[in-house]
């Protein structure tokens, strides 16, 4: 990151702390070493800087829609954060390779399985691309959800800080054994991942995954990567 990038980065983290009252007690559950696919819900613009700042000293590299680079300022910021542009609606092999390189080097890759912002905070149907990434990399997945940030617009207008909650679940990996990886199976596994996220959220935010009794864990294998406390 350039000197200017570091200065802007610091200002963004300061602004986030001013605008939000962040409940990040569970961030000490984040493994400090090893590859990790962070699967998160996507409400609005806010979770990216909150998680970027909150995960320090570890760097989080996220996938972002390629159209974001149409905005020169946003594109510059994402370049500073080493975000990976991905073209939606197509098989973006280049983005997949870069994502796998992040994991191969032991980094954290942030992925929003919903694929787009909800704005209202309720979970939308997860997309199956996360399954390909998990199986090709072999990296563990860690569900991390946020809520409360959907109210930031109203709170800013009323000069109020926004309560912003972060919840961290158990790490797991995906194993399909001898099963044939059909599109139906990909979606079933994606739904299993999304239910793990839904279980971390208050009921009103669970959206498409509101019925936790329907959750399955057939292809999920649980286990904890090495951890170390944040300083």
C-alpha cells in the first residue's frame, strides 16, 4: 500500500469508529494464521471497511464486482486493499485464479455468497460459486455476519452513531466424497453454508433462511484452524 493509501486507510478506519458503535467482541475468534475463506452477508457499503479495519493485523482481500472500478475513487481504494474484481454472470476464470492464489499464500479471502447487496439486511439466496472456490482451494470457511449497519443512512441524518454487530461462527470445510458435483448439489451445499450464517443472525435478519429446522450439514466438516489472540 502506498503512503497515500495508508493515510486514506487510517482516515477510513477513524471515520468508521466515529459513525459506528462496533460490537466486535467475537473478532478474537479469527485465526491469525493460515488460509481462510470468510463467508459474509452483504448489506451495504459499510461492512467492507468495518471488517477491513477490524481484522487487523490480518489483511482481508475481498472479491468485488468489476463495475466498482468504473468509479475512479472507489477503484483506487479497492486497488489499495488489493480487492479482486469479478465479472458477475460469467465464469470469471481470472478472478478465480487470483482468489486461489490468495488462499494458496495463506491469506484471508472474503466472499459474499449472496452476490449482491441486500440493503435491508435480510439474507438472500446464496449462489453456488462459493462451493467451487472452497473445493478447489481446500481452505476452511468461516461464517461472519454483520447486522445493524442497514440503519446508517437514517442515523447519520439524525446525528446518531450506528450500532454495528459482528458475529463469528465455527470454521468448517466442504467434503463431497464420491458424490457427483451437479448444479443441484452445488446449490444444496451453498444453502448449507448460508444456514450456518443464518444461525448467527437474529431471526428478523435470516430472510430466505429463516427456517433453521430445514438446515442440513451433510457436506460440512467442522474443525478449528490454529488460532492466536489479537493484540
